[in-house]
């Protein structure tokens, strides 16, 4: 079981690491965790502004840098994170962007991880076992 979860988690992380998709997380610890997992820091956006400004900044950056119009939303899987996710997804979709939910849905269905900052620890734990 752990080997199947590890394999799928590794595949999903590799996809995020090797793509040029922007990844949205809630805070600095989430960003640091993803960087440890290999996601390029330049692709990670933290929520340091009002959400409408984050959406506008993402849209502008995608256009300016000619990036794919798909965004990975990795807000936490707790109540607050779900609210942030819903607001961001709606705003981004209204701007014509797609949301890549694969990693988020996998974490929710197959792992106990509910806070993105704990993903690295979880990954280490299942890698050792």
C-alpha cells in the first residue's frame, strides 16, 4: 500500500516539478516544503495579498511570461484552505485559467496530509517505511 502511494505521490510531484505551472500555496512554510520536494521556487506563489490581487497577478504573470494557463492550487485541506481554494479557483477560472487538482485530490483521498507544510515530512516517512 505505501509503495503504491509513494509511487503515485512521486509521479504527481515530478509532474509539478518539471512543469512550468504556477503553484499557489498559503504561506512561507508551504513554499519551503515544496522547494525541499524539488518545486522551483520561482513557480510558487504565496498568499501575501488579497485574493483578488493574487488572481490578477497570476493572470498578468501568465500573460507576460507566456506560461501555461493552468495553475496548481495547493491550499491546505482544512476548512480555511478549502474556502481559499474555492475563491481562488472561481477567480482564476473566471479569468480563463484551468486548475490542476491532481496533487490536491490525491493528498485528500490517499494521505493524512491536511497542511501542505507537512507534505515533506509525510514524504520522508513513507519513503523510509
